[in-house]
């Protein structure tokens, strides 16, 4: 799946202003695969995740905040993991 460069740049520039649905869309575009949903959490794994397992032992977790936006620290974590895997 192609990465929406505008959405990626928006996430990099202002992770506090990413809607939850945008974060899920971006995660999928970056290669994460939805593993399961638990309440307000959506859990993802990445096929290349073994390369960053030591630093990020848990899968990617995205959660909808009260305002409908993704939690900014989770967006930053997703971008950092993608960067360390060489995706972005």
C-alpha cells in the first residue's frame, strides 16, 4: 500500500493533531498489520518488527483519546519504530 505523504508529514510535524482513524490508516500504510482490538486499543505487529524488538519489546498500540485523536506519544512511537526499521 502506498504511503500518503501528506498524512505522514502531518504526523511528523504535529503528532498531537492526528485523528485516530488517520493514525490507523498510516500504520497500515507503513506496513503494520492489525492483530486485534481490545476496547479502545488497536494492536499491530510489523513483519520487520524483530529488528527493533530489543528497543520496542511490545507491539504497536494505538488508542483513541477522548477528543477522537490518537494519543500523540503513540504516533511518535510509531514513527520512531518505522524510522529505525528503515521504512521512513
